[in-house]
C-alpha cells in the first residue's frame, strides 16, 4: 500500500522515512519517483502547496457510435504532444447532440495520462442571466486547486496569471462546457501540459489561432440512434418492434437528447409499445416553436410527451423551476417554488429520473438549457399569471432571506435597511452560525443572486432588487468580486430610482461607491458619495450625510489629497458619534490614523488608532478592530516601540485568519516581519515576509508584494516565497 511522504513506525524494521510501499509479495519491477520541483518553489509543477487534486467532471450518459470522433480527437492529442503544442479541441453542434458526453468520454479515457485532476465549468452561453464571466470561473478553478478563498487575487489578470502558473505541467483535463465566444474561453485555458476541450453550439473559429482542433458533431445515424434507444430501454422492445423503433428515432432526428428523453419515458412503462410513443410524438410536433433549433421540432415534442407523463406534483415543480432565473439551484430554491405543496427532494428525484433535470453534485441541480426553456414555456401555458408571479416572488424571497441571514452572521452592523417578503414562510439555506459557511454560500449563489436582482426589476419587484444587492454587501469587501459588486449595485440603484426611494438610492450610492473605490475608479466613487450626501442633506438626514464625510475622505485619500482627506475624516469623527453612530465615528478615527501615519505623524496615529480600536471592539466589529490594531502596530514601530507593536500585530493576525481576510492578514504579517527584523531574528522575519508576500500577490496587490520582496532581499540569503503558513 503506497502512502504519503511521512515518518512511519514499522514493528519489524523500525523507523522508515520518505515514500512508503508495503506488500506481501512483489512481482516485476518497482519504480518510485517524484515530480521535479521548479526552481524557487516548494511544490511540484502544476500543484499548489496544499496538493489538492480536483475531480470535478459531472456524471454523463453512455456514448453511442462516436468512434470516429474519438479517434480524431486522439490523433490531435498525439500530434500536438509530439509537436510540443497545447492540446485544445472545440466540439460544436446542435443543443442535445452529445457534445458534453463525447468530451467527457474522451477526457475520462485519458485519466492515466492526466493524473493532475479534472476541472469543469459550465460557461452558460444560453443561460437567462448571460454567459459566465471568465474571472469568476478562474476564481473557482483556483479554489479547486487549493488556493484559499481569501487569497484568490482580486484583479482578473492576476487570477489568470496565477491559474496558468499553478496548472503549468500539471497534466490536467479541463472541460469548458457551453461556451459563448472564444474571448470567454481564452482566459480559462490552462498552462502547458494539459488537455482542454471546449463545447459550444457555435463553431469556435476564433480559437483556431490558439491551435484549436475544431470538431462539429452531426446527429446520430439511424443505426446508432436505435442502439441508444435500446440501451435506454434495457429490454427487447427495439428488437421485437423494429419498425416502430425506427419511426421513433426518425422523429427524434438523431438527436441523442431526444432519444434519451423518449426512451426514459418508455422505460418507465415497460408494458407500453413503442407505437404509442410514436403516435404521441407525431401529434405533438410543432407545438414548441419557441424551443426550435435549426427547425428541428422533434426535440420539443419529445420533451412535451415526457412532461405529460409526470405526476401532477412533479409536473408543477418542473413548471415552477422554469421561472428560476439562474443556471442551477439547490433544493431550498425548489422548496420555495413549491411553497410546501409537495416534498421537494422527492419531486427533484422524479425529475432527475425522467432525464429532465441533472444532478450536478453537492445537492445542486441544473436543467439542460433546452429543457429549461421548455419548463418556462409550460409555466406560461399551464400556470395562471398570479401563480407564476407568486412562485417567482417566493424564489426571490429565498435568496433575499438567506443572504440576509448570512449578512447577520458576517456583518450585523450593516443590517439597517428594510427587507420585504411575500406571504408565508421562506425556506432559508442552512449554514449554522459559521462565518466561513455563510461567505461560501454567498459566493456559490452569487450568479443566481445577480440573476434574481436583474429579474426583479422586470417582474414588478424593484424593492427586492435593491434589497438583495444590499444584503450581498458582506461578500464584496471580503472576497473582492468587483465586477459583480458593480453590477449588483448598478441594478439596485436603478431599481431604487424607479421606486423613488431616496433612502435606498443613497444606500446603493454609498455601497456601490465603495466598490468603485476598491476597483480603482476613485473619481466615480467620489461623485457617487457626493450624490448620496445631497440626498441625505435634502432629506434632513444628518447621520446619513455625516457618514458620507468618511466615504468622501477615503476617495480623496485614494486620489492623493491627504490634507483634504484628513479634513473630511476629522469632521466625520466629530459628527458621527454626535449623531448616534459611535462605530462609524471610530472608523473615521481609524482613517485619520492612516493619514497621520502616511504624513509622518506617528504620535497622532498612535492616539487615533488606540481610540478607534477600543470603540470598534466595544461595538463588536472584530474585523475593523483588527485593522485598527495593525495601524496601531505600525505607529508603534514608527515610534521605535517594537515590543508594544508585536502584540498588536499578533492579535490582529489571529482575528484576520479566522475571517479569511487575506490582504489585511498580509499587513499584519508584514508588521510582525519588521518586528522580528529589528530584534535581529532574520530567520523569523523571512517566514513572516514570505507569507505576507504570498498573500499580497494572491489578493492582487503587486505594489505591497514588491515592497515585501525588497525587505526579503535586504535580509540576504534565500528570499524566495514559500507556501502560506495557514
């Protein structure tokens, strides 16, 4: 039995170090080796320090009669490998033609050649919310490869660079499913030494410049379609009813999806003759024009017949899930759609068994895009308008209620705006009181939340649009999804203005402005804060206007005007506590300390940071209290008091590790490194600096990373960055 590299005690031979193999009898030769380590790293090529190996491919149907296509793909792989080129193939064809099935069959056959694992992404070319943003997909890939969520770079270019570095030589299989354009795909191509397959209904001609091998799939020939039908039925009906079987696959036009759906319907009724299905399909042809693809009506007919075979509860859930605006969903969303009228888990299983719903793992489900459109059309046909509106409201309420629960756990001080729900109980996803689990849910459901925010504006629910954008707030500053931050608050701002709700408008301006500030558009942020200040002033809201003083100070600070920034911060620090918001006043005091430190006034920074730290701790704001402790530590170092600075940095680091705040943790580590350096502990300083540099780089902050690199170089010896210490 082979094990990891470790110390092992063996009662027969004593202590054994290194890779271990135990066997009773060995036949043949044995070779034990390890991957070469690139210079300057402590991990094998293509592996992150954690050594996590992802296996993300979803289950797939059995492939039928694609031997020629498989052979062509394999020839391309061998030729590309011999020439030293990347292995990249793009499969195109009609929806339901079997592109994903073929890709999975080929990539799985290469597992012995690709031991580095499998990465999978549904790029959502035809999803209601629009195609997936490449930056979001790269972010998920990095986490699958072992990069902690808080250390994923915020800048898209930095994410792609890290992704390609980690996958170089990693021998991974990567499947990019349902791509919209070549431009969407390019940032997702891994480093050299891997095999990538792209699927799309469109021919990806733009990828030919990247050495892509294009393969367009045609419908199955009649014999292969008959074989697929026979495999699906798993009985003798195709053999004993050959004419009817041929008529059925002709109606399916060789599309594997249609054959499988029709076959699943028959398989559920083993005594039904194939001729009955043939008559049903012939009668249903032409009914689903909205789902037509290349004038092929038979797929819609097959889906219609399958839908009619569902028992009432499953058919209703199928219709209601067609109203879900996202690409996939968890069981609580289905529970919300049903409003207690049935067992959601049981009905989801029924839809899955009928080949109408895909189980994509981790208790998540997804419609094939054609099936989703069919479900939406059935909702329009078979559900009254008021029932459709009520079901969509329940789905939107589910996301709002769960995001609000996460907000309460992560940032209880933020929850000051109203939340409005429809009648009846709202299912909320479970994550206990865990901050990490709450953040993970927000991140996992972010694409659905954005889709709901957009759909609410067009469904007569603009108040839910801005309220859900507001509830997502705790995710954005912690995990830096700047593109989604901007999108959510732009939609929320438009919704608030449609409603004429000035309080909501001001909230969207300030929260959205912070996103603009983080993404680097400081002028835009300043303009948004000024707009909010005018709204608060017109409404006579002294507290709201005082809060904008702090925001405007931040914008001026980022624009390089320290004196003007300090003026705004000073006013905010005085006015906010007088208006009843002691915590916001402490944040202004913290910002004042930052300015004082940057302008060479460490005594002032010390006093302001201490005050801010005390108030923030008293307010229960551990994250910002840790930030204040870092500024205090830096002020103490500037005053040559390293012994007092060390506990400030250490306490902040413990809190920030727990909150997965990678960038702020890097600042604390850099401070601890300087403390160690001043004490002559170069070895300890190097450990702290290396982790700080790693975290800065992962957070997309090249300038502070370069500063730490300079400190490492000044220490002498090996200054290379190693894996983060935790």
